[in-house]
C-alpha cells in the first residue's frame, strides 16, 4: 500500500508506457515495486530494460505486474490533483481517492526482478539535449530491425572516436539513405559501437531533454547503462562490422545542384502527396535547358535551382530526400549528382559537420 499524488502517478506511467512501446517489447508488461520511500516502475526487454523511481509514502510493501494498455487506460481515468492510495488485492491494484472512490487495475502473474546493473568499466557524460538531439537526427536513417537481417549493426547509429584527433563521428544508414556527423569533442568510448534505434527511442521517452545523462560501459562491453536522476536504462550493444559509408560520399560528382532548402522540402512533400501510394518517386528532368520536377502525367514544376558542372537528370525517393534535406537546418543545400546512378551526396556550407546520402532510383 502506498500514497502518491495523481499528477506524479500520471507522469511516471505516461513516460513508461511511451518508452515500453518504443522498446518494441513482445509481451508489454509493466512492473511496480515498492522500495523504502520510493516506488519503482520498470520493464525488462530483450535489448533494453528501463526503471524509473518516484517518491511516495510507502505504507505496506508490494510488487505487482500489469499490462501496458491496462495501466495506461486506468491511470489516466483518475482525477487530477488528488492523493491516490494504491493497494493490492488478489487480482487487482486498487487506486482509491476521496470518499472511497476506486479504479481497479487488473494484475497479472508475471514476475521480473528489478533491473540488474552490470559492473561498469568506464563512464562518460552528455550534456542536456545531446541524447535527444543525436537520436532525432540519426534514427530516421537507421535500418528497421527484421529477423535474420544481414547486418544488424545498421539498426541504430554507430559511434566512433578517432584515435588521433579525438573527434567523434556518428553514422547511420539503411542502404537507401545515410548520414555522417562530425560530433567534434562529444565524449565517447575507445571502441566503435552501435546502439539500436528502439533502445534510444525508449530511453528518450523517460529521460527529459534538459538534464545531463551519464552513460556507462558494462563489463564485457555488451551493455550501455544510461542514468539520469532516478531513471536507469540498460541497453544492449549491437555487435557487427558497420558499413564504411564514408567512402560513398562524392562531392566531385558530375553536377552540383544548389537548392533553397525550404523550397526543396516543399517539393518533396508535394511529390509525396501526389505520388503513388507505395512510391514517392521524384524525377528531375532537363526540358529546353531548364530543370523540372516531374511525376509523369501528374506534375511538371520548374525548379529554382543553380547548377554547376554538367547537368544530370536523376530520380530519387522524395521521402528519403526530404529526410536527408531536413537535417541541415540551413538556408541552402547542395546535391552532388553523379551520372552513373551512384548515391547523391548532400552537403551545406553552413553545416560542414554533416554529410548525407540518398540512393538514386531508375528514371
């Protein structure tokens, strides 16, 4: 039995539910366990386990399990600004307030220990916003996880520290698009390692973007431990050789197309709306020495673009091009287009730390 403010309960359940969904758990169970003067909410997954503790008035110890949909539905039906008493019966967690008002949460027989923290051999610290910034920038380029995939190391961003300069490079690719970021003096470990997208997304749901985050490397280099305040996450390190996408970038291609970034984004979004359901194909054609964006029989739009070198007609997936263009946060972006249908390299003079790739598709 315990007492907790309804706002606090809603906050912790809200972030844990979002985190559990991002973690791609199979059976989505959330565990609740009382401690000395806190209550722990946690889940244990195959690649990431997360615990968040909040202060509460503990009257009697208990430990229960329930499902994510059940706890979400019931907790968010509680009134705001009330003190809620949680007590356990044989089949339910009863949430009581006021004059005996009660909402009951169905509990399950699942058992799971509190998260075990592996022995740490090294730790680093990221400032506020770093974790969320990297996750938001890199995850759209990562490959979705599929069973039996040839290179599981591509399911999230890869971090590598240059042994000579100390600079950290972060890369992400799904073979159709890619990105490399020179993160400068960002702290990282000696080894090159990958964190999968599901783990990063899950961690970002429970750790606020305005706090410092400590990342520990577990003994055996199989796990990362993320810590921020009363939140702890243990995430599996993804093994495997990461593709050398840096050798694919080409800023000496046959032509360089200089776009206004916002106009290019608007074009990509228009093509996505007008294109086929499963193919947002953008064709760039040269008609009477002028450049046009084309969807055959649907769209013909002249482009406001400056071209250096020999103009090359090309085609790309508009959705991928939009993702790659959006990362630069600059006025202008340049597409280096080779004529042999090799990937297009995107750069911007305003953001020299970022390079992006987008595969061409057949015209």
